[in-house]
């Protein structure tokens, strides 16, 4: 994995953190939607945000740039990333707010700090995996 890809991944992840926190603040802080529901919605909005940037910038050299490729990768990314986020991020959000009475935004931020360690490898090895070189083209 190139250093530039790691840097791009982290920049997008931190932008996604702002998207997640802003969505959570809006849904829970302003509209009073319960934390678990608002947190799940915030995660999904951030997932869609991050995937779009990863597809168009971070791993742009590995994608097909067609609507079909975009949707297929989005489906896989959403399923895998949401799984990680719902276990790690939403799990920590609920535990820290419910049992430790931590402020919901701080609890969400702590969850978002933990999950990228898992997600960068999933993105690199599964979702945006380098295409295998055809032996005839070598």
C-alpha cells in the first residue's frame, strides 16, 4: 500500500468523522432522535460520504469508473464497513453513553477512532483490491 493511499484514506476518514458527528448532532442533538438510531443513521451517511471519496480519489486507479462498478463496490463496501462500524463504533457509542454516561459526541468520536484500524485493511484487501495481472499481458 502506498503512503499516499494511506494519507488519502485517513483524510477521507477524518472528513467522514465530521460528517458523522454533524449528522449525529443534528439527529440527536436537535431532533431528539434516540442515540442508537441517530448513531446508526450518522454511520450510514458517513459511509456513503467516505465511499464516494475513496472511489473517486483514494483508489481511483483500481476501479472501473462505470455505474455498475460503482454500485457493486458500494454494496460490498457498505456491507463490510457498516458491519465494522456497527460492531465497533455503534457498540462503543452505546456502551459509553449507556453505562459510563459519557457525552454522546465524545463517545461517538472514540468509536470512530477505533474502527479505521480495521477498515483500511478491508478496503485495501477486499473492496479496492488490486486487479490481478493477466499473465498474457506480461
